[in-house]
C-alpha cells in the first residue's frame, strides 16, 4: 500500500508540473531517436545481476486488457504466477515512464504496450537482448516479431515480444457455395472477394458482405487495401495503384457491401443475426460469432492484391525501463508471460495469439481454434505482406487514421475525383510526417528522416 501511495503521489506531482510548465511531454516527439551520447545503460540482465534480491512487488503497467471483463480474465492469469497489473492508456503510461527517466528512478518495472508505443520510449528502456537470449534457451520466439523489437537498430532490443493479434475474414458456411468458380477461400484475391460478394447480392436477394466502417476501418485501409494493391502504406499513398484501388472500391466492391456497414462497429453481431454472411474485422471483434456458433462459421485469411496479401499484425511487447526498482521481478514476470502455458491461457481466454512456439493448441475452444488457423495461414502465406501499425506519430496517431478514412470516404462514398482527393490528402499526410519526423515503417522501406509520399 505504501508503494501504491508513493506511485499515486508521483503521478499527481507529475500532472501539476506538466500543467505548470506548458504542454505535456507527449505533445512533441523526441528530438532524436538515437540514444544520447552518455555512458551506455546496462542490459536488463546486467541490471538484474546487480540486484541481490527482488525488491517488493513487481509494478506492471499495460495498455492492453483495459476493459473490465478483460482485466478480470488477465488478472486471474497473472495471479496464477503471483503477479498483478495496472491497466493504462498509452499517453499517461508514456508520461509516467519519461518522468521516471528524468527523475533517475523509474516507478514501473515492466511496460506492456503496442509496438508503436516503444519509439517514444527509446531513451528510457533497458536493452533486452540478454534477456531474450536467456528466455530463448527454453522457448522459441517468432523471429519476425523479435526483430521488430530492435526498432531499426542492430543490437538494442527495446522489448521482448509478448503476444499478437490481427484482422481476419469470417464467413457463414451458407456463403461458401457462392464463391466464384475456382476460388479457394484460404487464398482469395480481392477481385475474387468482390465477385463473391456480387454473387451473394445477385443470388440471395440482398447484400451479404459487411465491413466495420464505424469500427476499426482505418486498419482495413492501412493494413489491407493500400498494401495489397500498392505494396506500401505512406510512400505509395497517392500512386497510380492507389488510384486504381479506390476506383475499384467505388465501382466494384462497395456496391456489393451491406449498406448498414456505415454503422457497423463489431462484425460479430451482424454475422450472428444473419444480416451479414461474410465480414472482415479484428479477431477480438469476431470471436463471439466463432465461439457461439463454431459449426456455422469459417475463418480465413484476408485476400491478396497485385502487390501481395497485405495484413496488419498487432504486436505487443514487454520492456523494462532503465532504473526499474525491481528488475529481478520484471524478469520473472516476462519469463512467466512468455511461457507456452501462459501464452495458451491468454489465447484461450483473451484471443491474443502466441509469439512463441510449443503452444499446445489441440484443446482450444472451437471458436479460438477457428481463428488460430486463419491467423497462422495469413501470417505464413507465401505472398504475406505485413503492414505494421503507424509508428512515431505519438499522440497524433489519430490523424493518419483520419487521412486514410477521408481518402476512402471522399472517393467511394461521396464520389469525389480520385486524383484530386489523393493529391489533397497526400499533402496532409506529408505534413504529418514532416511535423512529427516519423520515419517509414513496414511495408514501406526504411527512410532517413520523415517518410516521404512519392
């Protein structure tokens, strides 16, 4: 309790200091993503070796599992390993970690956050390479996800991968007979998907394909349509391939989409009511349909376009701040969370997928098993094209989402000129990149300085 009171006191003092001194720390990106020219910080393993015994409880802040129901499930998983956590929004957690760096004493032992959060914390996190090596002695991490934790460096690991989620497709089995001739539901193209939706429209008396326009639709655009058709996200935003994709979306795809899509937030609900037979959404927003009627639905990878099978892996990592008060406890927690048995429980109960091998998926709930098959097929497809969540934009991340939405809505919903819309929204996108200094992220090639729209 004393430690909790101390933490709350520091949070209150930090808030007053920020108000008194001007804009919050998160208002501006760091001046440089390179470590400052000071004596190198110890790796997490070195810091642990320097601490003889754990110092009290392990303070774990996570931006994941903040809804009350999810907190209860995750807390039960943690308590099996004698741990607990505090759910936090991204902004306050960044402020807390940066304040600890400025004070020379962190108040958090472990940070659990999305990949895109860690660039803001680069100067505040321990190097996790030795920790990853130690953990890898008895578990195998997905190499792709381990490499993302380097944040473009060669030898500074800012986080160990914790878990992943993504977006996939779902269909009622009644929709399968309407697939275009020769189409494989596990290896569709976007043209075949549109043909499928057209068949459903023509032969069932109404539209049966749905998209979550009122939900996470920006991820459909950033991680699926743009990469699949152009091979990029920012760099190819206004390319001829992007123009062709928007024209196709307006003239071919959208006329087959259920008109209520404009109000859909979660696709599991219209799937269960039968209003929609085929849908795209986040795995967590489809799971109820699969769990409720596992015998009636199939899960499958997103379709591919001319540039590949664009998809968005949502990677969550675990990092230890420099000067963490309990690095031994932090290591124990990360060890626990990345054990195959714990990864399995998170998959079973919270539908976030493992980042380590050796997870026994033979007895998963039927709905989770359906999703797991689609997630694996999507990530391992020969034409897979991973598109990461936007990185380096800080608290302006919502602006890039709106730019992509604006481009789609203005062309597809409002019928505005494609070239004019792309030119105008590309100018907004370039201004955002320049003002934040955000470098390119996958699938765009790395850049020196702000990412450039071609």
